[in-house]
C-alpha cells in the first residue's frame, strides 16, 4: 500500500519535531511550516474544528489549499501545489536539521513505516480506511 507523498512528508516533519501520538493530542496538531504554509492535522476519529477525522488541511497564505489523508486527497494548483508544499517542508526540515543535528539524526534513523506504525495502530488504520471509504 502506498502512502500519499505529501502526507508522508508531514509525518517525516512530525518525526523531526518529535511530535508523538497525534491521536492523543487534545485537538488538532497545528504547525506553521513557513510564512506561506500551515497544516492542521486531525488524528482523531471524530471531526474537530470542521476538519474530518484522520485528515490534514493545508493552508497557503491563510486560505485552504488542500485536504489530504495518508492514502490520498487534493492539493490546489498554481503556486500552491503539492510540489511547492513538499519543497516548503523539505526547506523547513533542512533548517531544523541545521539547528538540531544530533537530535534529528536520531529521529531520521527510524523508517517512515515505523513512524506510521507508532502513529496509527493496525486497529486505527482499519478505522481510517473505513472512514475514508464512507466519503
């Protein structure tokens, strides 16, 4: 099964930031990537702040630019496209690595699959798939 590349990049960023167990946060995980891009990730099985379960809303310059999940979704075109979003995350991670190399190298040694398995249990994965199939 393939993961959405933009969502996988968000998971990589979360790992570098040492964000753990997004599903256990009291609400959304909100993170400003740079002055243009912001994410709002809902790791819960219920809708929060108009964001459906297990989805990530992507904003560009304060406006909705996409909504994605681990298996798909949509990101706008033009300058607010998937490639520029991923590039912004890559640039942010490079800055973080430059400032915190030791801590981040430890995180980067884990594979993406290991990160996802900790973030989403097998049971949770089934719930996510079922939730997505309802759409």
